C-alpha cells in the first residue's frame, strides 16, 4: 500500500484567495474609469495606458531575469499590470512616451523591486512614480488635454484642471467626467462603480475608502462654512481631482495599508485630513498623492499600535 501521508508547511486550509485573483478583480473594477478615459481623451489615453502597462511588465520581467537572476516568473500575479494601469490613471493623456517609460522604471525598479518585490515595498509604486514625475517634469505633468479630442495626442489642446479653481467648477461635470485631468481621476461616477465591484467581490473592505471620503467631506464642509468663498463645497472636494481614485484604488493597496480594521480607519482618517489641509492651505491644489505616501510611511507604526491582542494573553489590571 502506497504511503499517503504528506508532510507540508502551513497553512493547510485555503480560502480560495490568491494574489492573481485579487489583482484581476482590481483590473475589472478599473475598467469603467479606463473605458471612460478612452472615450473622453481618445487616442492619447489609449497610447498612455498601453505604454505604461507594457513598460511596467517589461521592467519587472527584465529586472527579475537579468539583475535578480530569478527564474520564477512574477508576471502571472498581474501586479505589474495593475501598477501600469494605475500609473496611467495618474498621467495626462498627452504625456511624451519617454516620461511614461521613466515613470514605469521608477515604479517597478526603484519602489517595488528594490525593496524585494510584491509584498515588500513600503510605498505605493504608481503613486510614488507620479510624485517623482511631477517633481521632475512639472510642466508636462500639469498640462491636461480638454475632453473630446478623440484623435489628438501630441497636439492636444490643453486647459487648466478644475482643481486650480475647484470652488467654481461645475459639480455635474466633475461627477460625470466632462473635465480635464489625469486619465483615471476625472469621472467620479466610474470610480464609484469600481468601488462597488471591489466591495461586492470582497477584494477590499469599506474601512479605508469610507473613512477617507467621510473625513474629507466633514472637514471640507466645516472649512466651507467658515470660508464659503475661498473653500469649495464638500461635494466638489469629493468629486474633484484624484480623491476618489486614491481612496478606492491606491490607499487600499494590501501591501502599503494597515492590516486591522481599526488601523485602516485611523489610516483613512489621516489621509483625508492631510488631503484637505494640503488642498486648502498648501501651495499645490491636489494633495491626495502626498497624503497617501506620507501615511504609507506610518503604516508599520499603525500596525504595531493597532495589533489585536494575542490569544490567552494575560490582561494587565
């Protein structure tokens, strides 16, 4: 009789979740915003997205193959594709190709693979790359094509983003996506559809996005009451800029966000608080990217402060 005893390391019971499965759900949730960007910005959006995804996938493969000498393929977990799409979502649709490639190299090579690959990076790769490009190429990164230029790319007509004067922006246009901006941030409606997909599929929980949005709504509402002319309404803050994109797809990144529900609520509150402070009192009209990156650095402290009590541990009286 054959020996049927098999020895293996834990875990021995699996719940069916996997990195690749969760990443595919994230991609599905991003499809509404991606398709809207193709409709709103045309050829430019398609080119930026394709180059960003292809560059991220290539750099992860090349670094694994030729620098780390790792024969195991990590492309099957779809994380490089997610990073490529999120990076494209943070870029204008007329950005030169060489800048997109530099951003992809920074996201994958510096922020992700330098720290050990997926699961080891301290900061969100796509967001870190966006801030790096914003500092390195401020003019190119802040020229946003107008909606409706279906065939334009290099010669697209640019206009100021609504974030430059958020208080006077049309709220319905912000909600639907009929405004200029980065590819994935313009349509709050499409991003909310993505949030529903992520929640229904149980890819994420409600704690981080809801705590961010609630904090921004409450704090910007108080400031609007105090300064009704200078500060936009809380609805404008919710629908404008990259708030929805960051709260739904970037702050919820498994690797760079807290593990416990209490920690996630604290993390989301701090991101929302910092975002409003930067938007209202800072020199830069958009603060979501900086707020998330700042709080990424505090995640180890939040995890330590909010870790659950060990089973059977004696409680001090």
